[in-house]
């Protein structure tokens, strides 16, 4: 048996005791069990530690944005136009002529106007006035060295930059028209009309072979794109595979005292040879936003689950389709799950009622019924392991699709994207190549918002987009399965 609580004792005093008890319990989200305080409420009590303990993202995690920002291009419009020269107008051998150069055709360079729609990146924050006052008083008293308002402002900037960094890789305006187009979307679009293979599919294989690197780097360097790969982003696990397996001729080890002939040690870069380059060099950078475990958002970030309800239903059916990439060894039962998305929020998962049986040569068609609110803009689609379970931590992302304008949204899984795999991005990033540009209309800016209650409210805003004048100067290796991956899509 426990004795009476502090509140019971204080309340029993009557008079002023009741006023103290009222003060302790009357504030919203205040409470008296200090260990249960969360969110901004956790900052309402005096912090005896002089430094706020932070376990979150840092600026160093925005590697791509940090590389692009020093060479940004200023824009004066949300619709930014630029003239791009994509060719000289001739071809090898086209300048051969007679002594008098008669009968020569007149030529012009190959120009086109590139239109880029900038993205609006915004994050809203608020801190209760009481919380702000308490933080200020504690700061003045020397109990803490941080301001609650300043700390939330840092959180807003980090959240916004996280979105920008992720967007530079994976955003797709075709899925959500509020997004910019990232690397993957632009490279895939260019691949559809190019004879040059700048997208290599490992189909769940390991990224350990120098031939994959050499082939993609050579494709980027060849005519007519004349790119020069100098940066390779991978997941942390894939970086470990390359450290352990890449042959000596391609290695540049992290420790200069360790010869490049030694495998199994961390690398800082990769050497290669390609047209017009000789011995090329690219930085090898593991990136936090490139990962295999693309778990549902509602599992990774449950505080992002908003009022939007989940899809009302998801149905799955398998049938023979000529574009199917399911093979005999992958035949079996699969679960699918879907999240409904709207800006800044996702729903809980809706699973198909029972696993769908898939055979070689078949594809799975999903029919997604909108949520009851019917306010979602797009969906995130997840697939489980071969003969796996219908648990949220046993599915991985395979697609993001726009919601159909009316009625049911349909998605066909041809097994083109294998769950539990990642990508590697090989980029021509040197500023003089002008193959990657961050265009920006407005830098990171804070705007105060109207105070409608006892809260301090503000927004943090950035206007910008990733511009890729010629996506053929970059490449992607897809469907990479790390050698020691714990979650394996086909259990092998």
C-alpha cells in the first residue's frame, strides 16, 4: 500500500492548500507526475542540467543540400526559367568540308527552355506563453542555457531541412503536386527517352562488384552527356559492403596510411576510368536518408499520424501480366498495406484482408478505397516478405502514388521495386559542370503568426528547388540488398 499523494496532503490543508493543488493540476498538459511530461510540457519544469540533451538530426546529415547551397542560383519567381544548351548542333565528322567550304549546311546549337517550379517548404511552431516565460526565467536564473522558443525554432529549421534533403533524392511532383522533383524522379524520366542506360537494376543483389560502378560511370561520361561522376551516395549498409568487397584497383581508403590494395577497411572514395576522364575519382558517402528499412511512416514517426483516417479498404488480386518481374523463386503469399497521406501527415495502415498468392509471371493489382474523410492527396504502399506476416514492422515501402481524382485508386505491383532494398546515386556534382543546381527564391526565413490564444506562434519558410539541366549526367543503381540485411524480401 502506498500512502497519500502529495496532492492529497496539500489539498487536505484547506484554504491556501487547495489553491496550491489547483495550481498544480489546473494547467493544460501540466500534471504532477514529472516523469510523464512530454512535448513542450517537458520543458515546463526547472531543468537542473545546464545543457539540453539532444538526440536528433544535425546539420551534417544534410550532405547534398550543404554541397549545393554554396553554388545556389537566386530566382525571382516560383516559376523559374533558364535556357539550357544541350548540344552544339553538329556531330563527330560534321565539320569535314571542301577547300572552299561550299555547300555547307548552316547549323545552330541545341537549346531548350527549362522551367522549374520551386517548392514551398514550411513548418509551423508554437510555444505556450507560460512555457516561454518559465524558460526565460530559468535562463535568467542560470538553471538552463536554452530558450524554449529558440529551441523550437531550431527544431523547425531542422524539420524543414530534413524535408529539403529527402526531397532532393525522392520527391516526385507526379505523386504530390506540392513536391519538387528529386533526383530519382528526374533520372527515371530522362531514362524513359534516352538510349543511354543510366539506371541499373540489381534485382535484390549485393552492391559489391566494381563492374556496376564502372558501367554506370562510363555511361555518364559518354557522348552526348559528357558527365563526370564525382559523388556516390549509398546507404550505410551498402557502404559497408563496398568497404569489404571492392577490389583494390578501385579503392581509395579512408586512412592514407593503409594501402589501397587492402580490402575490408573504410573507404573515402572510388577510382574509375571513363571517356575523357582518365583516372576519375568520386567521393563515397553513406547517407542517412538512403536506407533499406523503409518502414511505414506511422511506425517510424507515430506523432505524424494526424486526423486523416486510413483508407477505407484495400483489395488485392493477382493475374498474369506480360510486364511482371515475379519469378518462380519468389512465388508465394504477400501482404500489402497502405497509408493515406496529406501534407505533413499520414494515416494508420490499412492491410489487405488476407495475403494474396502470387505465382511467377503474375502481377498484383491493388484497389484502394479512399478514407471516410476523402481528404488524402496520395498513398504510401507497402509490401511484406514472401510468406510474411501482416504486422506493421514486417512491411516495407514499394511505391508512392497519387490519389485518383474520383473513386478508387489503382496500383499494379510488377515487382519492379523490391521492398527492403535501397538505391545508390552516382552524381556529377562539381559546380563547373552545372549538372546540379539549387535554385532559391527565399532563404530560411522566420515569420511571426497572429496570436490567437496564449501561444507564441510562428512559421519557418524556404522557397527553392533542385534543378537538373541534364539528368543523363547522373545515374542510379536500384534494388540493392545489403549482404547482411536482417529483413530479406524473399527470405534468402
